[in-house]
C-alpha cells in the first residue's frame, strides 16, 4: 500500500498516477457545445441544466422536502400546520360552532375557537374545556385526529431523513490561480472542510472542458482530465491545495495559446471522500470558468500556530491571495 501523508508540508496529498493523455473522458455533457457559453457545473455543485418538462411531472415532494434548506423546511412545516388547522376550523364552522360545547365563556371569535380546538385535536392534547357534540362534529374531530397522527409521523420521518442524509460541506476557493511553479507555471485552487467532522480517503478529479475546432471545421467541446501533483489525501485537517503543472502536453497550455475566452475554458472539479460521522461516502462538485482564473498570484496561508503551539485554521482566508508584481 502506498504511503500517505496526513500533514503535508505543502498540504497537497499524494502524487497522482500518470494517465493516458488521449484517454476518452466522458462527464455526461454533450461534445456539441459550441453554442453553450455558460458553465456546466454551478459553484454550488449543481448541474447548470434547465429541464423542459412540466413542473408537476418533474416535481417530487420527498426530494423537494429533503433537499430544501432548514429554514425553508421549518417555514413549510409551520405553513402546513397553520393551513391544515384553518381547514378543519372551517369544517367546524360549516357544521356550526354551537356543536362545540364549552365555548360559551370564551372571548375568542368563533373561527379562532374552532382553530384552537383543531390544534388540540390534531396534536391529541385535548384539554377538555371544549368537546364536540353530534355525529358530524365528532366525525370531523376523528378525521382531524387521524390527520394529525399521520402528519406528525411524516414530519418525524422527514426530520430523520434530513438528519441522517450525508452532505458534503467542502469549501472551495472562489478563484483558481495560475502561478509560477518549479520551472514553469501551474493551475492551483484549494479547499477545506467547513465542519469539524473527519473526512478521510479523499480522491479528487479535475477535468478541463474547452472548445476546439476539428479538421472539418466543426466546433466541439473537448473534455480531458488534468494530471495533478496530488490527487489523493488520507485526511483533511487543514487546507488542500490542488496543483496542476502546466506542461506542453497540458490542455491548459493549448487554451493559453488560443486564449481562455475564445476556448471558453471551464475547470470541472469532482471530489469524493469518506465521512466518519455518517459512515458513508460523500461527493461534491464545483467548477471554475476562465474569468475566475487569477494570473500571477499566490494563496495566502490559511493556518498558523499560536503561542501554545496549537494549529489555527482560518477558513475565512481560503480564497485570500496576493497578486505578485
């Protein structure tokens, strides 16, 4: 087994194996991309693809509820809770507020009296001050109790699914830089773990996508993997600087000759690792367009050692760089 570095002097991980320069590399995007000038991968890792199907055919309620942010999920839950109680309050008012006993000394309006009775029924609290009278009101209360039990069971399941879903929280530098490296130049960007959990067995793949004209004059989009100084890291305690040396055989060298804007260069990044907290594999993506490349710059150090000898990681400085004169 190859020896791996935990804390590398230059925080770059393991040396990448050599690959066949002419190997076909398929990312799933069409090669006929001459008209597409936008990025394929958004900065948040999602695909920059607009689906033409109708909203109702493409909409999946479970995926929608599990994928939304926690703020949106909390607001959606509260809205559902309010709407369902308003619905049952309306049903009680249709039957008649007089069929709810114990409402005589209540200062609330009939709607709010029925609303809070619905709340007590759906949550199975039942304070006993208000109770249904007659078959119709009792039937509505029975349906409300069943609806409440099923709703809370579904919400509990969604909460469990959201908490148990492994999500990558990798921060990438907003820009990639091209700087002097050894006897030439290199493309560099860096990443770090936003959370305190342990990520292990990290593997990274970087692909260059650019426009190229073939022998027949057709403009196609070409995808080729970039050879990295390191493409694996055992653990990610600090930052990891990804380095692609720009040699004569590098696709970046051809794009430099023809111009980044004309080539519409995009650097696509795929990172995979193992999350010890969720005991599962995580995967995340990002990309860099040509206008996000900074020439002749170097990244500032994002960690230091304090007087006690502790290592301090400054995640906010992940994208901090200095332009060289």
